[in-house]
C-alpha cells in the first residue's frame, strides 16, 4: 500500500520560519504608508505642472521648485521607503521593527512634517518650514530607533543592510544640511545658499534615494526578473563608490574645494554606471524574455538614471543652470519617482491578491496577479510617464517653458491614471 | 487506491504561483516527496528566501495533499539548499513562461 520513502536531497536543510508571521508588522502599517505616499505622488505631480516653466528658464532655486521637489522626496520617496522596509526588513534582512505603534507615530510625524515643509517652502514661511523640519527629524529619529539601528547587525544579507544603512546616513546628513539652510532662512547665520542646496539635493537624491535602491533593488530586481544567475560583481562596487562620491562632493561644496566636487562627481558617476551595468546584467540573465509593464517601467527609470548621469556630468562641467535643473528633474522625478511608481505597479496588485486570495492557495480557478490589473491601463500610464519625463527634461535643458509644462502635464496624467487604478483595485470586490 | 509520490506531485502541481501562473512541480520547487505509511513529507523551496507567499503556499500544500485519499499527516520542509534557480523550471513550462508576454 505504501510507496517507499524517496531519499531526500543530501544538501536539503529545513530552514522554515525565515520570516515568521510574528516578525511581520500588521499589514495596515505598510499599507498606511503606501496610501500617504500615493497622495504625495498625486500632489507633487499636480504641482509640477505650474512649476515646470520656471525650471525651463533655469530658475531651479525657486520656492515652487523646492516645494514640488519635497513632495517627491519626503512625500513619495521617504514615506514609501519607511513603509516598504517594515515589510521587506524581516524577509530580506531578518530585521524587524521594534514596535508597530512607533511605526504609526513615525508616519504621523513624517506626514505632518512633510506637509509643513511643502507649505512653508511654497509660501516662503521659514517658521513653518522649521516646524516641519523638526517633525521630519523626529520621525527619522524614531524610525532610526525602531528599525535603522537594527540594520547595524543584519543577520542576513549584510551588504543590503549596510547599503540601506548608508542611505539613511545620507538622509540624516541631508536633514542636517537642510537645518543649516534653515538657519540662514531664519537669519541666524549666513552660509552660501547654492552650496548648501547642492549638497542637500545630492545627499537626498544620489545619497539616500539611489543608495536605497542599490540596496533593496539588489534583492528585488533579481527576484522580479528571475535572474539570480547574473554576475554580481558590478553591484558590489556600485554602492560604496556612489556613497564615497556623494560624500566627497558634499565636502567639496561645503569647503569650496572645486577639485573635490569634480572628483566626487566622477566617483559617483562611476558608482552609478556600475549599478546600471549590474541592472543590465539582471535584465540580460532573466528567465522570462517578455517584460511585464511594471518591469518595462523599471527599465525606463534606469534609462532616466543613465540620462541623469550624463546630464549631471555636463552640469558639473559647465555649471549651466538649465542643465542643473534638468539633472535634478531626471534624478528625482525621472529616476526615483518613476522607479517607485514601477515598484508600486508590481506590489499593489500583488498585495491585493495576497489580501484576497492567499487563504485559498491551491483552490482551482483563482485568478493570477496579472489578471487583477488592466494591462492597457498600466501601459498607457507607463508611456505617459516616459514621454512626460523625456519632454520635460529636454524642454528644461533647451529652455522651452511651454514644452516643459506639456511634459509635466503628461507626467501628471500618468500619476492620475495610476492613482485611479490603485483606488479601483483597493475598492473593487 | 495506492498513495504514490506521483499522485502527490500531481496534487502539488495544482498549487500555482500567482505571479507566474505555473504549478509548484512545473516550477521545480518540489525537491522531494516522501511517503511513510499514511504520512507525507514534502521537501520544497520557494523562488526566493523570505517569499511573501511562503506561508500561503505551505498552507496550500497541506490542503491539497491532505485532501488526497489515505493521507494522514502532511509535513512540509522548506529548504533553500540548494537554492532554486530558473533552470529548475520544467522545459515545457519554461516554454509557456517564455511565450507569456503580457499576462
């Protein structure tokens, strides 16, 4: 009656319980972060339209541009990062938050702080910006206690952990530099404005945002692409070089040492080029030749990073304000905002599927994750994002204000389509 | 009816990865099926460590194998040694995956 027991694989070692259910935060914690972040994507995209023409005139140090940039950085990027790491930490690095309640408090502080910063910058009200800065700093301090400090000794995947840690180190430095800039706004001290803003932007976008993607992406991209056989050597060098480059540039700008700014820029560029090479290897070694819309959008975001690399080097060499503005747009909106949107296009349907069907795995007739999403809708949004960024960046670099507004409108259309899609996914039964 | 590893594997292949739309056996995630009396031990892996669907898939495995006639206890051993790689996908399933454009 009974078949003989087949011999198990000699190397098989049971390791069940890698991410036990009690290590995961309640689902509503990352979900609340994602909802807040999506709201910021909508606000930032809508505000980009009136702000774009000024960028095309080379005016990148305006209050409107600063307000819009913070919708994308603090609102869309940092909020998404907090939420994603509560979910990813236990599974990717075996690091879980100390307290879910502290996670909700962090979100409330960060959301309120971001709103005050954006309103204060948009209306040029330094007191409001200062209050917002304090709340954002309090949120970051709480997050550092709750999750960040635990990354110091990551039991699994230390390279990812240290890269994420370096990213948050850059965020801390960026916040301190913002504090120094705030002091000049309040008349407490005088520090050269352009140097501080340049350091702040690089720490936020190239330091925090890009390092975070280098860390977390080294886990997610091969998983999404089924490309674990790809060589990993470029990725090992990318993050350390990028981090070193950002730091050298920061010191160079603050100490007015031109050679350090240029040298740091080159080191950063090499780090980013290696990351692009690594990403190319993941794509080339994928098991699935056809890319789904979200992975195509990841590829588009990587192309925007490549364009940002070239534009950034040109801006560094010439100092032309319009090239600086185009670089900022490409790295913050084209690279980071579009990449995060691509990840959302992948994880929101997946989380929806998990929420609805995970208890029924093994039953016949269950839909696939892809069946939940109207592919044409995602394709149109993705195309509008790419066309919007290409138009916007080209218009800003060439000094064409009307075209810049058109590019921003296309970007806003893409964001609107995505937000509507997610709202439908969340509410449809 | 005799309980065989093939019958268990057939049942396991009805548990599908919701992203790839392929069964666990076709994906090469099932490393071993051991039958001892009425008890079944499935040694399997996931496409990545810390797969967010891990618990749900384990529960699905218990459910479909437990529903087979004559099965007593179902044990699931999850292992990442050796780790899963795309080369483990059944060639026929890989063809389906390669042609799976937008779905």
